[in-house]
C-alpha cells in the first residue's frame, strides 16, 4: 500500500511538473509572438480606423516631450490629462530606456503578459485549472489581442487593472468578513476604479466587477468594494479633474459629440446594424472571423449560464455584455475598444469549454489555436515596416528640436529629436496652428477632409514643390509632409 502511495505521489508530482512546463512554454509563445511583431505596421485587417497610425503618438506625446525637452508637448492637446497613469509610467520607462516607438510598445507587451497571468490566477482560483489554462490560451493567442497588445495604446494598460480587480475579487472569500477578505474586496474596488487613470471608458466594466455575482448576504463585501472605488474616483476628481477641468471638459465634449453619442434614432439604428452585419467595422463579424471558437463558446456559456454556478462567470458575463453594448450603440467603436472586454470574452469561453467532454475540449482548443496561428502567420507573411521607415526618415527631414504639426506628427516623431503637435479639428490645435505654433512642417493623411481643412485655412500650404516626403501605409493611406516657409503670410 505504501509503495502504491509513493507511486501515486511520484506520478502526481511528475504530472504537475509537466503541466508547469507546458504553461511556461505557452507563456513564452505569447511573449515571443508579441515581441517579434513590435516594429511591424499594424495588419491591414486589424481596424478600419486610421487611428492605428496616429494614436500611438497621441498617447505617448507628453511623456516623450518631458524626457527629451523637459516640457509638455506644444499646443493644447495633452495626453497626460486624458491618461495620467499611462503618461507617468511611460515617462519613467522613457527616462530609463529612452523614448522610442519600440520602448512604448514593449511596455504594452509587458503589461499584456501580466494581464494574461492575472486572468489565469483569477480563473484558477474560481473555476479550476482547466478553465484557467484555456482562458490564458484564448487571451494569449487571440489575433486581436496579439496585435493590439504590441501597440502603445491606452487599452492594454487599462485592461490590466480590470483583470487585476477580477483577480482580487476571486481571491476574496465570498463568505468571509475577515480582515484579509475585506482587504481584497477593497482592492477589487480600488483596482477597478484605477482604470480611470488609463482609459476612462474601461469604467464600463466597474459595475460588473463590484456588484454582479453577489448574494443578499454579501452587502458588506459590496460596500467595502464600493468604498475602494469611491476613494479612487474622489481622489481623481479632486486632484486631477478639478485642476484641469477646462481642458478635460473641452476634449470630453469633442469625444462625446463626435465619437460617442448617436445624434438621431436613425444613427443609432445604423450603429446597431453595422455591429451585426458590417464586414468592415462590425463587432460580430470581426469576432466571428478572428475568433470563431471563442465567440461560439461564449454564446454557449450565455445559453447555459444559469447552470454555471460561479460568481466570477456572472461577473465576466456582465463585463462582456457592457463592452458589447457600448461598441454596438456608439458612433465610433474601432476594434481596439474590443481589447477592453477580450479578457471577459476569453474567460467566459474558457469556463464553457472546461465543462465540455475532454475529447471535445481538446478539439476546440486545437481548432482555436489553428485559426489564431493562421491569422498570425498571414499577418507576418504580409508584414510591412513603412511607419518604421517613415520615422527613420523623419529624423533627417527636420532639424533637432524642430516642430512638426499634423494628425500623424506625434507618431512620425517618436524616434527622433523633433517636437510634435497633433492637429485635429475640434480636438487639438485647430485655431491658427501655424501662427501660434510656428512649425517647420505640417503632415497629414491625404483625403478630401484633411486637404480641404488645410487649404481652406491656408491656401497654397499643400504646394507640391514644398513636399518633403510621402509614404503609403496600411490599406492605402497616403501620408505627406510639407515644409512651412517661415514668414509667409497665408
């Protein structure tokens, strides 16, 4: 009997070691894929929005200027006001490693890997190791997650705090009111609310993380979590929002009017219709094409949700629903916003998959990996480095400490000693930008909208003889740089 027990213990130990090695291998793959594509242009399928080529620069603007020039970016757009947490972290990282697009992107990759680990811990604690392993795989190899996690955008660090909140909630003993359990509940609220420092849109998940999956006997836990939330939001309001009210209100008004609220019932209907059927910008077609297995398992979870007795499953379903509703109803909802609920989608699908028969479970995970690897392989085979080449060229087009103004300016200047100021009508530097900023050059994505704005305000500014450079990126966006002649009156 003792011999049999020894054999069982040895076998169990070997199995655990093997499982640990497999997890380390998969985690290494998640990291390798993200780091390998750091310098690539975004795949053309990733989004219909030109924000893929402009917003990395927008949301690392002040941190880069503070490190290089010891002041915030020129003009009236400051990402450090919209995302103070991300800007502060970037400034630390840039101060150590130097500002560059690769450095900003590497930060996102590291944070995304931490997110995968926290999701695994949360699912293991609440739903078992099978659900945790599958959930980490679904999030780690999701094509959308892979290619957005390697970009310097707000969504990746924001979702880290949402998953950390979920992890704290899962480790809190739902039936206990001990100091440790209540501290974890408080941390749940603090972490969920901290997303306001990175991407305020992520607050959509907060009610699910705090409220859902509770019983009537857990009022104290809800209260403690709510106190953690209120503490962070109150500090943010007093220390950050009030001192910067005018600037935040101005930018917030632009986002509300131009990117959020549907203007008419017809616009609302078109938004919903787009989400269901548009192969270019629809939510459901995007998820069905890039992650059909995960999407199907999530629907199955919703169908049998009442039989899944797990508070965390309820939390994840609520989080997922909030994200989907926002992206379906709002005017501007590019696929990068999906990153905010991809961990919930992966968790919901993993819980459903873990309850399937072993053979079916293996088949579903294998099919998921096959589809995801296919998307990743196609993206690598069609890779381009045009933006990287443009940044390298930009460093030689203007003098050090020169100034470039335009929608793509912050992105083009990420690897140089050139200052940048974004120009977007209604949002940033659209009031006499040449007179107030005195730039050396302007840059724009050529289109009727942008061309008309510049030529209406500055006739002759797009003189072909003053064109310094041009590049074509993505699905055909033409980026061009024009010299501004000093002292010229427009």
